């Protein structure tokens, strides 16, 4: 019995010694026992980043509620972090260059960031999980799926869209006896000419037309060039393709609207130009490539203009009716070891009801057809138009790391300089386009060096 007692005591002493040694080792590494349990408990958690949309507090509360519901169903907890739009681009650029990254996120500009990160950093292809979304091609708009596919790989689920349409002052149309908005480029010229007004001294009191609503003037060019039949680069992002007849057609149309027909304000390509005050005051009759957010803002902030404006589809160009489309998607980041948990979370968020919630709270059009068929997106005429415009959506993404620099809306950037020299300065088109082609190719060559 004494031997057994001594043996038990020896075992106890040994266990206490091991415990003390473990505690010392753990503490010296900067970790305490109290911190280990939470870490183990969080093993089934995922880190999820989004930008902020609409009302920031409401957005965060919505994600929190959805995450709680998801955790109750699956046992997977979601740690949500919001990125301010002012630092979003730099954040994702850093991630694509090997910086700290979440497990999954609400992302954008897949083509550029994937090209930057290569097969090491940034967005991760999830081809093996694509079939988990049944009827993907039928449920989602074709244009939105362009935003999650790059070089044949599938990267995630598109959840929000930014589609452009056409906005006009119905009171100006009624006053002039014009029945409806223009359907073609030629009709733009005719109607804009009729709606442009001048005083007795020849000063313009109302412009008939503006190229686009976005303060990013380069975004105005994209749909004109597409509608003329152009592409900015080859699919691999290595060759510039802007020195062609389509670009001459697009820039000629824009220049003629400004100088030959005199229906566009010559100051519209200057820094800080904003067409919204002019439209609200009735001093601009029509604006092409109009952001859907204008409908939200006009309904919310300018109820006194009810019945004095409307939206329609973008007028058709010589080749097509392609409309500028931006968007965001739910994707996984390289480096995570929780791909399956992330995919499960993405599947949950992409359900019809949850996509409807995200669309309503964010104010963005949904990429799901059934959500855009819902009452929320059909209770106002402009919303119906926005839904129809999604059928003509063409992604504004381009598969080159240098695209953001090439398309920057500022002097010194390739496309801005080309537009300004061709349209505002009226320089020789062939020389301007040839110069831009050379500059753009040089940018692509530099960015594609492996």
C-alpha cells in the first residue's frame, strides 16, 4: 500500500512539473493559457471583409444578422470587417501583392487583381465548387458572370451590379413635343439639338446632352467604343487594340456632339465637372451612361422632381447596345485553409432571400434574375429599366494589372489624354489614337513582365 501511495504521489509531482514547464514555455512565447481556449474555439471561424454600402450601420447590422443565422445553421462563425471605400483599392492591391488577407470577401476588379497576384496571392479560383450552385447560368445575368470568370477559371459568385442606363428630363421632352427618349446615336443628335437652348446673346441656357453621370470621365468612353464594335485589349491582357475604326467612330461621335452640333458643354471633361446640379435644375436635358444610384438619390432626396425625369435603355450604337457594368463578387483568397467553410458561407449569402436583402440594404442591383423580378425592383419605372439594362451589361473589367492606370480619369493617363486631345482639343484623330495605342501597349508590356 505504501508503495502504491508513493507511486501516485510521484505521478502527481510529475504532472505538476510538466504543467509548470508547459506554462512557462507558453508564457515565454507570449501566449497565456486563457488565450488558448478562445483560439481553439475560433477554429471553425472565417474572416470576411466587405466594403460598406448604403447606410453603414444598417449594412453592418445586416451582415451581423446573416452571420448569426449562418452560424446557427452550420456552426461556422463569421468575423466581419468593413473596408472604407477610400482605401479599398489600395487594400486589395496590397492583398494581391502578398499583404494580410481574409479567408473570403466581397471583392471587385477580379481580372486586374488576379493578374497582379498570379498563382500566389489575391483571389483564388474555385472551379471544383462551381457545380454547387445549381442553374448558375440561368439564375444569374450573363454580364455579371463575366465578373467572376477569368482565363477560364471560376472565382466566385457575383452579388451586386452597377449598370448604366439613360436619364432624361421628361418635362423638357413634353415642352418640345418629343414623345420618347432616343433609341440610336442618330436620334441622340436630333433630340439633343432640339432641346439645347440659348438666350438672345447665344449663351447656352440648357444643354441637350451630357456624355455620362459618373465623375470618372473615362468611363463615358467605354460604352461608345463598345457600341462601335471595339475592344480595348486582347483577352490575355497583353495587346492593346484601340487603333482602329471603332475608336475613330466613338471619338468622332463624342467630338461632333461637342463642337459640330454644340449640344455638350465643352467644360464637361475638366476636373471636378459634375452634371448632376445641371440635370436637377433642368439645365441638362439628357445624360447617357447614367448610374442606377441616380434613381435612388432622386427618389430619396428630390421628391419635388417626381414626374419630371425618367430612365430608359442606353441608345444603340452602330454595332450594339452594350452598357457599362461594374460589380462585386463573393470570393475566396489564396492562403486560406478554410475554403469549404467560405464556399458554404457564399452559398448561404447567394440564396434568393439573402441576395434580396443585400440588394435592398446596399442599394445595388442584384445579379440574380429572380431578385430583379421581385416587387422591390419593379415598384418604380426607373427600377424596371435598370433591370432591363442588365441584359446589355458588359463588364468594365479588363485583364491587365495596368488597367487602373491606363483608365485613370486624370491628365497623364492614356485614355484620358486620348479623349481630351481628340474631343476637347480637336487634334488629328489618327495621330491621337496612334499615340495612345503606343502608350497603352507600353503600359501593358511593363505590367505583364513576369
